């Protein structure tokens, strides 16, 4: 019986993507479903569901960007404040995360298309930073700016699930986030990003 329970639990975790831990339950008016694809804080209810995976979540809108460090390809410490002046899309991912890997090409296309008005930063949560550059090169991702966070300062401080992507406006305030996979080169993402300055 115990072995069967462990197998069922393992299968459930594998099917759930790259969750390191379950997302916290909403507190009071933390989130509310506006539609099947969007969550906004000002219309929250205590019984409202947490945003579904891959949905645009505005429940953190207005929060200041964190000051967690990460490293560029040369090993230099960077912070989001270094990129102020344009919106910044931060994607937290890892080389071992299947949904992250599927999502990376869409982020690369977004960076190629909108890089003049939007910074697109892919911050790897791999503990071995040396894996990241060859991994990205092998997949032909040429426009996506990749960074590393081998100390994992971003997780779990910001999220417990990979991939998580957060858009900050040019002043460093969160506009929205997506926990889970999204086609960042598609129309839904383009519409959500378009209004952020």
C-alpha cells in the first residue's frame, strides 16, 4: 500500500511540470479569476482560485522588482535595476525543466521581435552555471539574453515553480507574471505586453 502511494505521488509530481513546491494558497483577497486566463487583485475574493498554469496573473501588479543578484555570461553580477528605462521580462528557467525548454524558443522570438523596446532576460536556476551557455547555443537561441543564478536567489524567494516569467515596467514595478508555459511570441503575450511601458 505504501509503495503504491509513493508511485501515485511521484506520477502526480512528474505530471505537474517543474514545481519544486505547491504554490501557496491565496490569502484573503490575493487573487481572483477575471477570466479563464487572467487574475487581477482589485476584484479578489477569498474563495477565488489561483491562476491556472500559463495564465496571466496580475495579483502582484505594482510590487517593486526584487533586488536579487544574477550573473551575465562573463560572471559579472547584475541586478534588475541595471535594466531600468525599458520594460524587463524575466524568465526563470532551468536546463532540466521540460516546460522551460519548450518555452525558450518563443522567448527567443520575442527578444528578436521586440528587443528594441523590451529587455528579455532568461535567468537560469541551474546550480551549475557552466551548463547554460552550451545548452542555449545547442538550441540555436541567438536573441535571448541568458543569465545564471547558481545560488538560486530568485527561487524560492519569487516563485516555487519553473518556468515563471515576470514582466516589470520601465520603473521596475511588476505588471504581471505567468507561472507555467506560455507562447511568448503569440498574440496573447503580445497583447499583454503591449500596454506596459
